[in-house]
């Protein structure tokens, strides 16, 4: 065999070996070896961003690889979700998902380029944030039952504010309207802050607000808290009953956050990420920081998180359809 033939054969074998190396699935022993990008669907400084940075920093310490937070806001989280759905399924691009991205957007938006159950693998449900049903201080209702009775006596006269069509506060109000069989009027705003200010001012009578945003106003007597929307009482306001306890059995309209990866990510990598996330959530410092955000920590298994997402989609699809809400890019 000539020197040229040997040289060409060597080059050929090297090329094949290179291709095989590129196509070989990542092994648990090899992961992670470079920075992990955690995509957040909302701007810096918001609840999702702060939560991602708290959890990501601890996971970075546990895994020994940098966690890079990438903020990609827009279209209710769809821009971020679509980018992660198209990312390589190698464990180096993750999404901080929430109830909008993984449960409601598919029915709210006419044009969406991902399917939550098809395009993502759940890692863990980080935690839930209770929405608090608050009323203006002058509303003559001091319990959920009294508010329902007031709405039944005055159909179409009670307004509920929200941060906008399709937002968690809007859909919580629609669920309340449906479950309590009352006629209350939705008033959308461009953000939660102006909506809450108009409830405080008395222009609207009620709204569902996140615990972190409304605790100070409750303590100051500017609004009255009647119930929380989670099935369990929130640590942020332990004395406030749940909607379930107050009479609407099974009512659950919490805001939730969870880690997901692109479909096709190796099971071994999902297991490593899950282990790191759960250990991070057990850290006292992380728990204290998330507690300040009004987050009730969960840290369940990928299978449990998948089942939770599956149960949330039809529930909110029905509420979206009943409300007539629709959004588009």
C-alpha cells in the first residue's frame, strides 16, 4: 500500500471517529463540562428572574458548572419557550417554565410554535406562589362566602382587576366566576401594579394578587385578604384560609415555576439536574430567599411534575375558552 493510500485511509478513519464522537449521546459521567444556560421568559428583576437566579446559583455550586441566566421576554413567555424547544437536547439549555408557558398559552395564543407536553421534559416543580383574593377595604365582605353573596345580590356590579387578558390574575378571576356561579366584570390593566392601585382606590372592588405584591397593603389595611388560591395555606400568610377551606372545594389557581429541558435530553442528565435542583431547594439559604418571594417550595420528581402539567392544561383550557380570552403575536 502506497504512502498516499495509507495517509488517505488514516484521514478517513479519523473523520469517522470524529463524527462518532460528535453523535455519541452525552453520558452522565461527562456532564456537565461547560456552562448551562437557564432561559427565563421575563425581564430581569421580576419574580421568575429572581427565582431562577436564586436556584441557579445554588445548582451552580452543586454541579460545579456556571449557570448563565438568559432573559428572553416577550409573547407571554412563548419566545423563550420556542427557543428552548429548538435547542440541542444535551442538558446545556434549560427553561424556567411556569403555568403560562406550560399550561395556558397553548389555548390563549392562536399561533404557538411549541407543545408543552411534546417539546419539554420536566425536571422538577420548583414551587408555587399563592394568589391572594383581596378586596377594597370598604367592600362589605369579610369572608369568601360574604363576597359571593354580595356578588349574587348585585350581578354585574362587582369589578375584578387584573394585570391583563390571559394573565394569572385574570384566569383566577374567571375560575372564581365559574366555580362560584357569579357575574363579576373583568377590568384588565397593563400590569399588576396599576390594577392593585385601582383596587386600593376603590375603582375596582377586588383582584387576585401575588402574595409578595400585596402583603404590605394587607398589613396597612388598604386591602382585605379573604382567601388564598392554593390548596394549602401559604407560609407568607398562614392565617388566611384557602379558597377550598372557605367553601369552593378543589379551587386551585396558583402561579407555579418549574425547570424543564428540551425533549430528547438523556434520562441520566435529567436525573443529575433533578438531584441538584432538589438539593438546592433544601438549602436553608435558598428556602429563606424563596420564602421572601412568597414561594412555597415543592421539589417533586420529573414524573410528578409531568402529571401536574398534564392536569393543569385541560383545566385552564376550559377556563380560557369560557372567558373568551385570546392573544396573538
